[in-house]
């Protein structure tokens, strides 16, 4: 039987449920320790693993409520959402020393990250049409994760973000020197590849560097 669109893996995207090979297991075969070991082996942040654990627990609770199953093996699964390591916070002097040694494009991306607090996925999802230098603001409406274009992580992320004059100057300089300056081009774009958005539509994407 062919899989539905929702069951297919998007190219280049890690699917945690696929790693669990759900089709190989019956509900009665799922055990607490098995689920705990599976979550610990996922190459994801602890917060993401905790969300997956909670979602699976809700699904089993739903099955129990409708008397489709008699227990919730995920209920006792232990999964912390605490960060593995504390984030490194740069002071202004360190940021200045960093950007002074970077090329224009990378310098602009670091200024974007340092002055706006955007997530890396949101930085890579910025298009020139999202930036209004006249008003000194930018709109954050999408993100790119594992090559897939989708919505932002939270609704609050989509609020307009103010642009500092130093950042505005760097953006103008980068746009003048960039090959990709159309409104629908990506701000961080260096070359073109193809990706899928959350609807499965193929579209131009970005070859990016990890900040």
C-alpha cells in the first residue's frame, strides 16, 4: 500500500518517528524502557525529545480513552527538557572582534543574529521582501530547518523586529554586492539549491553556512 503524503519523509529531513520504525511494532509491543532508549538516541535537542515524548503520551492517552488500548507505555518515560550545555553568550567586545574578521556576507549574518536574537532557522528564512529599511523593521514569517521551508516556531516570533542602523548599513552593502537581490531572494543566499516547503512544494532554497 502506498504511503500518504503525511507519511512520507521529506528529502534531507530527519524524521524521528521513522527511526522508531512504527510499522514493525504493534501497540502491545511498545515498552516504557524501549521508548526511553529510543528518545535518548535521537539526534535532537532535549527540548525537542521532550515534545515528542509528550505528543506520544497524548496519543496513547487518547487510545485509552476510546478503549482502543489499555495502557500508556510512554507515561513513565523519563525525558528531560533541560539543555545539555549552557549557551555561550558573547559580550559586545567579542562580537566586534568576531565581525571584524569576517567577509561582508558572514559579517552581515552575524550582525543579524547578534542584534535581533533570531533563531538560525529564521535568519536563513529571511527574504529581501521581509526587510523594510525605510521603516527600520523586518518581518519574520518563515524558517528553514533541514532544507525545508516552513512557519516560525512560535507566533510571537512573527512580530516585526527593529533594525539597528549599523545592521541596516550592512544589509544595504551586502545587497549591493550580492547576485540575488530580488524581493523573493533569500538574504543569506550564496547559491541556489532546491527544497520543499511544509506543503511538499519544491522551491528555491539556500546554501547556508552554520553561524
